[in-house]
C-alpha cells in the first residue's frame, strides 16, 4: 500500500519525504548512469573510491585528446547541488553537464559524491568534500593511486565549482584550502553557480514573503538540524566579519539567474567580496529569463550553452596567461566586476554586446555594421570620411546640408562623439549616420562625427585622448587654411557645439573642460548637448536605483572601459562631485537630455542642479522624454519623442547663433 500522509514526519517536497519509521523517499535525483566513453563529446569517465571509511567515490572525466597530448590540463573539482539532500555525482544531469564542460574547456574534472542529509546531516557533506580534495591533491607529485590524475592534471591550475548547495561547498572548501594548506596544489579560482546562501534579513530586492523565506530556511534546517538558523556562517558566510579574508584563490566567477530566488545572494557575495580587502578579481554573469539550475534541466538552451562557454573561457584565460606571457593583456579586460549574460559582456543599458575570447581577441556582437558616406537622398545631406590622425589611424565623418554650397553664410558646427560604453559602435554605424543626417538637415549645420579607439583593446583614457586630438584637428581649420575644404569653406568657428550620447556625452563634458584648461583660442565653444550622459558614483543621488546588482553592473561597465580606474567616484565617471565642477566648463549654454526609464536620468538631473549652483554662471536646460529608455532616439528615430528631441537640439543650436 502507498504510505498515507499521516505516516509522513517531514514533507520536503519536491525534494524528499521522511516517514515516521525513518524511511527517506527522495522524489528527485535518484537515477544514475554508468561512467565510460561518451560518444557525443569523446570524453571518458570512470568512478574511483576516495574514502574507504565512508565508501564515497568521485567520477573523473578526461577529454579524448588528452592521451595524445604531452600538455597537462587544468583541473576542475565539482560538487553537485540538491540542497545537500538529493542528487549524486552519478546522475544523468551531472554526467551530461560535465561531459560537455570537459569537452568544451579541454580540462580534467573530478565530480565529488558526498554523504547526504538527512541520513548524514551537515557537516558530513563538507567533511567528505574536503576528504575528496585532499585525496585529489595527493596526486600532485605523480605518485597518487589514480593514474589519470598523475598523468593528465596540471596541479598549478586547479578550480573548485558547484551549483546551489555544491557552490556553497566550493566556497567553504576554498576557505579551508587557505587555512589548511594543500601542498602541491594551486587553487586559481572558484566558479559558484546559483549558490545556496541565505540569511535572516533580505538583501537587495530579495523576497520578503515570510512563507517563502521560511521554506528556504527549512531546506537548510533539514540538512543541518543543529544549525543556529539562517545566519549560521555555513549558510550565510557573507555577513561573517572575516568574509573574503581567507578565500584561498584570486579569481571568482558567480553565475546567477534572473528568476532565481537566490540570485541576490550571488550579487551580495560579489559586492561584499569586492569590499572585503580580498585582492582578487570577481565577475558576475546573469542569465536573463532563467531560474535556478536551468543549465542542468535545459542544457541545450541558448543561455545554458553560452554559460558553458563562459565557464570554459574563465578557466582557460588564466591557463593561456600562464603558458604565454604575451597573453597577460587578456586579464585587464576583466578587472573588477563585470555584469554579463551568458558568455558575453552585455549591459542592457547600453544595448552593447561583446565577447572576449580565451586568446584575448575581442568579438563585438553589435554596433559592428558600417555604412559608407555620401549623399543621403532622404535628407539631401552629404558626408565624407577624413583621417584626422595618421598616428592612430582614426577618422571623422563630416556632414554638410545640401543647401550649404549655394549659400555664402557659414554654418554652426556640431562636433559629435558616439556612445556605446566606450566599447562598441563607431562614427560610421547606420545608427549614428542616420541620426546625424537627420540632425544636420533639421538644424542646417555642419557636423563632425568623431571615431575613437575603443575599450577593452584601448582602455581609457584612449577615447578622451583621441577625441581631443580630433577637436584640435577641427580647430586647425579656423582661418580657412586647414587640410579639409568643407571645414575651411562652410564652418562658422564662432558657433561651435559639442555633443554626444551616453559615453559620448561624458566625452563632450570633459572636452568642454579641457578647452578652458588648454585654450583653443581659435574656436568659440557656445554650448554642449549631453544626451543620456554616462556619469555614475558610489552613492545614489535623488531617487537613483539602490539595488546592489544594478549599481555593480554600472560600475562593471565603467571598469571594463577603464581597468585602472579608482572606481565609481573616479572624476572621469563622477565629475559632478568634484569640488571644481562647473568652474572650468568652457561654454555658456548646456542642454541635458534624459529619459524617464533610463537608470542614469538622475545623474543628468544632478548634473543640471549642481551646475546651476556652481560658479559657472551660464544657462542650463533639461528635457525629459516620458516613457523612454536609454538612447531611445537612436533605436526608435521616428517615434514622437525622438522627433521632438531632434527638433529641440536643432532649436538649441540655432538659438545660439552669433
């Protein structure tokens, strides 16, 4: 007969049930598959007992190519998830995942089985995992009991990883390796996927529903009946005063999922780690639209495939740097905290996408398309590209309205700097080409759109330096004898404006300050137009977002562009709180454009407010597009708000004509 509900002592569905007679019924994770050669990946595996005392085993995976290569491979020691209660190292999910990861990353993996609660409550899982790691480390000199580990493993390149409860274990084992040295084994990094950490008090926007919080705590109490609760350092190590002090590695990758209740703990872990005094590098990658351990249940979905590639890249990046000193430049691309989805840096705020390959190559996945200059039949605006620096091989695209050649009157000049987080886009993309054709036709001006070197290949201040070089080149035409005839013939150098969107607006501000400090006497800067400017700071201003995840994301975009930055209060990204703000702004008119749904709109408002109260003495205007997001005018150029903004910018320029 089926057991009745009255016989159930603990109902922890969907994980397990404990009956009054002590029987345990696991509802998930009970199926196992044997080791062997996987025909799909050509990865071979076998099971080896690591502890006679507890009769626990590991499953070892090696790629098919390893036997033909003299090069030893990085080692990943993996701890499975399942709330410390279900699943094993031998389940189909973990076997499939590790076969795929070993094939992708070209590594050796050791998947650890450990005793599970409630039969073997915590700390059994931690104790077994430490015993397994010590057994693995005993092979460092090539004399251990298992030949695959003796022959194929580079013990200078060891990683720990796990998902959920396994990620919790990986963290604690990394701490233990620092306190109880394992000679001969160098722990490079840890990879924590959807880590099972918790706490009494919610962090960030973490769920506050008492029933949901009690359920998560209940899983922990099932695993650890003698626990002190959700602030037990085993489940909440992040609030420990020594957090980070003894983390025995220098690199950490945290994987979180947008719909996972535990995701805020992953973000909190990163934020606290950064501020703990630990001197390593931490990255976060968030899978949009996904839930807890989605990569195991949906291994073929695009986010799971991309996550697998990111983990492989994370491990191989350091390997490449060890094998070839010339590869060290790949490390600078990941300084600080970088918000990623899948295997790419993809800040939604900027619509940017780029991928850093293990060999350091940069692959941009958006903003790469270019269009040629020429006559635009829709606006009758003509454009051409001109080199402004032989040294760095960078050009500008110059735009003139069709009517300019029939008029003796010279026109205002707009020098424009494109956006893209300092990392993507160019002056020649369809987005900027179409926008400047439309603006030049509407305002009847000449425009110079500046291309500059981009991060991460050319980290800041390269973009600022190139933009200043371009501006000086433009100014060299003021007496009509410069190298470019369109600038000689058509520009009124008494009516010059600087403008840009996002990162380009940031550049425009700095050049307006630089013009004052390093005089360009030949050129009169009337005003600047800052569209959705990329400014930031450690402390929120106004009603600016306070979520640690989003603030870390913004900081990460900046750190990607400027790896040697001092952080979010670096004056390059937070000029507004500089004591001299406004004093040296080399114009008398400013227009700031913000968008209601843009997380940076408060910085634009703050810029206006501080400028009005500074020693500057000019006129500042601000317009806000209701219901719109960051750089909407480029993505939706024909929407009413974009058309209205274009007309406002044209009007602002023409109001200032001398």
